[in-house]
């Protein structure tokens, strides 16, 4: 399936502004409000886009730890059970099946490193020894970009950031309930959610405004099912000779401008950066790797690629609300 030029432009402008009014989006992209409304409803009905809330858990004192592993082929049909078990965990914010040497990738939101080892121990307790190879990586910085390839002529270069913070924000049970609710049902109206939580609407709006001002809630966004559009997703793991502020600045500038890069991760582990890349032709990924080598020269020692086969779970705030049963 291919998007019309009009649909690509509207989605590009709406991607980071899913809660904006139709009139506001129409003004930004130059179409009639009725055209914007029809286009977004059409894309939703076709399951090409869905709403989400970009919540920065790092602002709350959490850190994101990623685990990549290959499982023993003898696991067979139990692999599906394992994936379902992982996805059900209240600490797992995303879970993906990957090709190449990574196999399965997941991310945990934790406060202490002991939670990571406890999680791995529990998997082994439930499934038995299952890892052929395992890599643990701590994410230090994450930047999400608009899908520039949708509308390359756009001058928008804004992004959404999540990074380790020295002074975390403290929130109470009401804030936690709000974050859980908008994360699980981002498409619902605020009045619906406030009634469901039994919180006065004015209190809900005030709390949400505070969470935004504190940098916890970044924005309501549209997630795009790009595979239905014939677009392939890749992770490029970047190994360097050493990271300093100069390289960080250069890498961020490169990714913000590149039409095919939609995400940048800086990590602490075997590799230093991960780039999220979207391409229509798989051989294009080789050209992008060559471009990276030309741009950064000897600072880049190696690049490894892995395609994303399937996304099993994606939540920016995976936690249960206070009082709910934790899996």
C-alpha cells in the first residue's frame, strides 16, 4: 500500500501533534479541515496509524536497559509462550523480534540494576536455560524524529528527547494513574479518561499540564505501521573508537537531517549508538552505512545491521496503576 502525497504531508505534520485540533493541523499543512479529518480517520480505519503518548520515564528516575538474545531452537512452540510472558511484564516497554544476530530485543524500565538480573533470573526459572547469546545495553539518550521521508520538503526538524536526568521528578498515585491510563488508551478523550479514573476533569487537566511542563509527558503522537506501506525497519548499531561531545554533536546533527533516520539511541554497552532507519528497498541500508563511514571516517570502527521483523509491544509507560495487580 502506498500513501497519496496529500496523506504523506498530513501525517508528517500530525505525527508529533496527535492531540492538536483539526483546524490547527489544517492551518499547518495547508489543507481544509475536512480533508485533514477524513485523511486521519481513513488512516486509522486502515490500521496504518494509531495514537500513543511519548512519556519520558527517565524524568521519573527510571533507566532503560535493553536486552538482546538468541534462544535455543529446541524451544520450538514454547517461543511464543516466552514472548507472551515477556510482553505481559509491567517492566517491559517494548519487545521486538529481529533478524540477524540479535534474535529478540526488549527494553526494561528500571530504577536499579538488580531488577534486570531479577528479570533474567525469572525468565530462566520459567523457561529453563534458553540463551545462546545475550547482550545487555543501557540506554543513555534517545531522540525520536519525524518521518522525514514522508515529506522531504518539510522544514520541520523538531524531535522528542528522552535522556538520563540527575534530579528525577517525584509523582504521586494520581499522576501514576493518569500516566497509565493515557498510555493504555491514548485515543480516548480526556473527559472519558478522567471519568474512568473518577478524577474531576479540572484536576485531570491540571495534572496533565504539570506533567507536560515537567517534561514527563512530551507529546501525543501517531505511531505508523510502516511495514504495511512497504517500508522496512532496521537498527544500525554503531561501534566507535570512543565517544566524546564532538562526536555526539556530529551524530545528532547527522541523524536530524537524514531523511531515512527516525531515531537515535546513545548506549552504554558493546556498541555506542543505534540508529533507527526506514527504507523502501533493503539494499538502501548498505548505501546508508557507506554514507555514515564517509561522514565520520575512522571514528566509526564497525556498523552492524538488523531488521525489525515484528513489534510485539510498544509502550512508553509500561507500569501498572497503583492498586492494580502486577504481572
